[in-house]
C-alpha cells in the first residue's frame, strides 16, 4: 500500500463505522461488558472523534502533507504497548505508525482488547495487505523501535527493557483548568464535559481546577448535574462512597452535588469521582508554574477551549512528543 492507499483505506473504515452495523454494536456491547468503565455512550464519544478528527480523508491528507510523507522510508517494525484507561486510547499511536508506512506489533491492554482488533480486522477485509503491516502479540520482541504508554511505575520497566532502542515512553499525565469566576453557565457545562467524559479517566480529563479567591462554587456544581447519573453506575458509585467516607472520617471540608466531590487539594491528580481545587491570586504567576509541570497534558481554557479536552486533533500528540517525527527519524 502506498500513502494514498492507506488514506483511502482509513476513509473507507470511517464510512463503515458510520453505518453502526449490528455487528459493530455487538462488538461495542462486548467491550462494555468486559470493562465496566467503557459504557456504550463513551465508546461512541471516542469513536466519533476518531471518525471526525483522525480518519477524515481531508484531515489525513493535510496531516501527511505537513510532514511531506511519502513511501520512500526504510520500513521498520514498531512495537506499541497500549494503555486501556479509556476506549481506543491507543488508536492515535496505531494511526501514526500505519500512516507512516512502518509495520507495527501491538500489545493490547487487557482493559481494551476488543475494539481495535475489530477495526483492524475490518481494514484487513477491505485490503488484505494490512495483514503484513499490523500484528498483535503479548511479547514485543524483535522490534526496531517502541512506543509505550503506562504509569510512572511501568515507565521504569519500559525504559529498562527498551533502553537499547529508539523509543517514546509515556507516564502519568492529567489536565487542569483555570477559572476566572466570570464563566457563563454554558462555559461551565463545557468544563463539566472536560471533567466527566470517560468518568475522568483520561490524561486529557480535567482533574484539578484553579479558582480566584472568594470563588462561588454553586454554579459550577449546578453545571455538573447532567452527570449525576454517574451515581447509578456501580463502579463509579463505589469510588464516590469511598472518597466521601475519607473526607468525612478526616473531618475535611468538601462540596458535592451527590455525584461529584469538590475537595481543596494541592495535587493535580484526583481520584475517580473527585475534582480537586486550589485558589490563586495571580493568574500570570500560576500559569508560569503550570507550564513548567511536565505532568500536565493540557490546560483547559488556555491550551484548548473548554469542552474540547476529549476531542483532540491529529496534531495533539500525547506528552507533546511528535510521534510522526519520531517515526520518520527511524
């Protein structure tokens, strides 16, 4: 397959997925049964962004042209260790390797091992040459380069095992937001999406907000109401009850709409069902300190508009590392 063949194939995959066939619905149902965090609605959120932002033929062509991609590369085997925190979270890495023309060997997370194999199966049905470019394995041996995503702890193992090879190793990251107190309810509802979509499990989800002193939290809590149904989700509810108990036992001040906890904390990372907050007095100083923090993926309201955290574009590379440039350097 040449570059245009690959773009055409991805476009055809998008057209197929838009049909939302009974077979695809059954696959999504299987994924949601296997992983309780992968609700059908959130699988569709991930999928719609892939269709609209990642495999749209015009956007793919513009993306490829940006790097002057052609078919004169020396083809390498790239091993990918995928995360499983949100549905199809590893698709962008898969796409980067595929569009560049390299081969790839994928180690799936046990939390997300249903959706991507179905998509690549459909691609192979559309073009049998895919079988030469995409494979899956529990052991990634014999690769020329690696892309691995995991926790800070697993990253140490990745660095040890892959130290002799070109690699991208990704660690824990999260996102934050800075509020001024002048946000409209519409803006706060967009922020609520940034916080709650995928139950807050993505690195682009906002887990910490910074607010001015004397901030009125009531409108913010009201904007969370359309996610109150999370309280009926048993896995989420278990986390909410546990974190609520922690606040009560420690006699700590908290706010809640009975589904999301607001807790003052210095940490930018918050547990499921909880949103941390801190007060600030000088926005410029705050922003300077946040820009230096390499654990922050993005700052909602600064790097991206509110409501856009979970709609990344093709050039929104995880950890700010340009995956295509890495692949072209092999």
